[in-house]
């Protein structure tokens, strides 16, 4: 099965020959190796690069075990470079290479070598890996399949693809599995034996049950604000577990560091300031989120919100949770302040969009409710409501666009309707 990933391939192409190590990061099994060894390799060959000028080493393959020695790796690469033409050095699972930072920095001294690497252990998955290269590396971060990528390889219509996608997520291997049981078991095993284990080993966590329980709570609460102090009280009152808010904050940071979840901070739109004490957390892959809960909580409303967040991040936006203070007068004439929420404030360069996730708007009252915070923002930035209803996109008198989740996800230019 060939799944095209044009966004990431274009990122690689724009970074060619820039004198930096291209560091392909992302959650395990999201397609990093496939991007380099299949899609990028094919592009190089189709562009006229001779196979002998593409030096590929999969360090998790036993045949290359000797090249995990830094000096042997350097000698191997230098021996393969026999002329002044451009060479492409692609190393997979580079964390298996001893002293890999020194090796990669050494490769940068070869003027006609363009270097690309991936890694998949907890150290390399860390979001701060680029600092290891002290300004000599460029990170290209990969997410699991977007819905558009998923649908491009799906055998069926968009509604069936949506059901599969919000249940089993976008890890590419899932698409190769034949039935629901195989997909669910794959995701459960992957979470327990790979993702969770990476976090435990990297941070030497002794109380594993606390980390697992916290992951379950976060998975149950997508779309809701996360407050470590309240979570600490929940552990004590319901789970009879004493765990400090500080430890909870550390555990959440560990999961963010491993790309399991992402944090979206609350932003006061009118006050133009961040409220750091309140944030939401979204899962990088919904299949893993559902596996954590053993596929018991399939609330399409919250899942759709998470998918919209992921799509915005895939498109390169920084995403905050917006809030707008609105002043009204009660029946006694007293001024009442209400805090209205905008699900997402998406920023990229000079562009900003306000986006609401509304799975269903069955009544005019519900539609008014969803638009209230967008109207209250009182600025000229584009405002969009994404609904689960398969409707034709429309624009109202306030300039607010309402579109279906399918149009939003399948049209890469949907925000500019």
C-alpha cells in the first residue's frame, strides 16, 4: 500500500542542501522511515540521482550492526563517496549509533553530503533533540496520517473512512490490518509495549500505575481543561492514591515530550494575553487514545474536536484555546461578566483563524450558542464553525463560515473559503 505524504515530502525537498542535518521526528510508527526510504528515495531517483549516490543505513537491521560503531560508520560513508557530485546520507534508527551526535556533526564536514536521520527511542523522540546538534540540525516533525492521507488509501466512501479514522486513528500500519480485532490489539500492544515503556524508561518512573492512570484520565477528558491540582485531588478521593500536582505536571510533560499528547494554552482574545494556568491536552493519535480506554469511550463530539486540532497542527499552525470576556446585564440591571470559549485560535505568520468544533447544530438556538463567542471577539480575523453534518459550506451576515468536517479535512485550502 502506497500512501502519499506530499506535505512532508515537500518539507524535505525545501530543506535539501541547506547544510543542516535533517532530523525527522514524530511519534513511533507514524511513517518516518517510510517517508525517507520510500517516498524521498523515489523522488531522488526520479530526479536523476544515481542509486550509488544514495547511502542508506537502517541501523536496526542486523546486517548493519557493525556500523553502530561511530568510526566504522564514518569510514563506511566516506568510502562510498567517490566523486564530487551530491550524495544523500540517510540513517534510520540513528540512536543505535554510538556517539551519534558527533558522527552526524562530522558528516556535515563532507561538503557534498546531505544528511537525513530518523530515530525512534525515547531519547530521540524527545522534543528537545534538535538542541543536541547545537544549531546544526533542522527538525521535520511528522504526525500520523491526516484524514486526507488516510482517505486517499481507503477502500470506501468518506463516511466509512471517517468511522474507521476516529476509531483507529492514523498510524499507517493500522490500514494494513484486516479486521477490527487486529487493529484494536495492535494499538493496545503498541501503547503498552512501546509508547508507555519509552516514557517509563526515559524518566525512570517507579510508580507506573500512576502514569497509566493519568493517561486514562487525560484520554477521558479531551476537550476539557486540565488542572493538575484538581487531578491530584481526584487521585486522592477516587483512586486513593496520593500524588502531588507537581508530579502530575511532570508526567504530563513527559507524555508531551514523547509526542503522545500536545498542550494547547488558553488565550484571552480581547486581552491579548495567555492564561498559563489553564490548558487543554489533545492526543497525537486517536487510535492510541481509544486504545488507552480500551475503546470504551467513543464520544464523537470530543473526538472530532481532537481531530480538528491535529489537522491544524499538521498544517503548521500554532493552536491556542481562545476565550472572550462578555459583559451583559442581568434582570436587576447588574453587570455580569461571562467567559466564552473559542475552541481554537490558529496562528501561522500573519494569519489567524478562530475555529469552533460543533458536532451537531440541530436547532437555531444551538447555532446561536456556537456563534456567540466568535461574534464577541469583535475583530476581523476569519471565523469558522466545523460541523459533523455533511452540509455545503455557507457564510452568514457576520462573515462566519460553517462547513462540514469532510470539507475542512479533505480540502487543504478549506480555511480560505
